[in-house]
């Protein structure tokens, strides 16, 4: 554990060093050996590295995904990644102020590092591959400062997201605010898919199972930590992915209804696997 270096994987085959807004990534993965042993994991890591460096591929890599469709969340999102004033009821993120927000997700959005030193703002990636799936992210600068959907369980108001498509599976890019490193598994939110024939299918998103608290370093048993970073006050911060296999892939999903159960549920991206 050298000063200034931060591990991106466990064990630390990938590590990053950041200073004055510049970043060095150290790659110690033995790709020629690892690709034969863990092909899918290597593809996920490689694709994520290249995509977040700004590379765009002409053809999708074979990740076991046939066709992707991105659900447009622009009219549903209600908060941004950056929160300048704690507890003002305006957001963004979890409304805990500038030391506890996601101003460094998915890239540096503010032009300063975590020590307050000036550095260049990174180009916002419209598309990013995380946790085995590609997602279309919302740039808050082009959407009135809003980029994520935060559902507070205390509000008791479900949010409806139009889909109007069929899907083999649904990929969620999400996080929870339910307590750092909570070891129990409380329900965070309920997702209800309503089909055009009037039937429904339900999914209960549970802490430690489908996602984890954004300030923790615990891994969900069914989901995956898709991005690991930091905020000014805390390191690490995480975002998860979860793939929900649609029980009725032959039916058209009219919309999804998401209801908070405990804490905050935060949806960043939603992708359909066709």
C-alpha cells in the first residue's frame, strides 16, 4: 500500500494514482494468462477501461448481450451528482453537502480535486460500460443539473418510468443510501413491471443482495460493484449493477413503477437486454 495509490480491484491488479487532476493507472493484469481463465471478467475490465478513457468500439464485444436499448430517464431524474448545500432540500445526490456527494462520478465534474486544488474537468461520457453492461448516462450540464433519480422511502410516492419495449433482462445501474457498511439486508425499493396485457412482475431490491450503500465497500451477493471511487470525505464510494431476468420476455413492458421502502434508492441508468 504505497502512499497516494488506490487499488481498483481486489487483489490490486489495477491501481490508480491521482495528483493535481492527473491520473496514472497501473495495470498488472496478466492478460495473456487471465483471458483464458476468466474471459468474461477480463472483457468487462478491459471494456470499462477503454470506454472510460474515451474509446468507442465500432462493434460490441461479445459479452453475452445480443442487443441493448437504453431507457430514457431525462424526465424522471430529480437530482444531480453535485450537492453544494447540505440539507437544503434541493439535492443533489443525498443532500449531504459538498463533502459527501458524487462530484467525481463518473468523471471529475467540478474542476477541482478532493483537496480543493484546481484541475481540468473531464469530458462527460455519454455512454459507459460498468459491471458487464453499457449504460447511457445523463450529463447534468445538459439536463438542468439533474442526472439521477433519487427515491426517498419517506415520500411514499412511487415513480413511473415509461418503457414500451420487450426485454430479456433489465440492467440497473444504482446505489442506496441506507447506512455505511450495514451488514443486515433490509429492502430498499420495490420495482413493479407492468405489461401491456395488464399483468405485473415484481422485484424487491435488497441491501447486500442487489446493491449496497454508496459509501460502503461491501459487495452484493447477486449484483456487482460496477464503479469504485471516492468523495471528498469518504473513500471508497461505489455504484452497483444488477441484472434482472424478465419473467415474461415475450410481453411488452408498459412501464416500471419504483417505490422506496427504506432509506434512499438511487437510479443512475437503466438498460434493456433484448
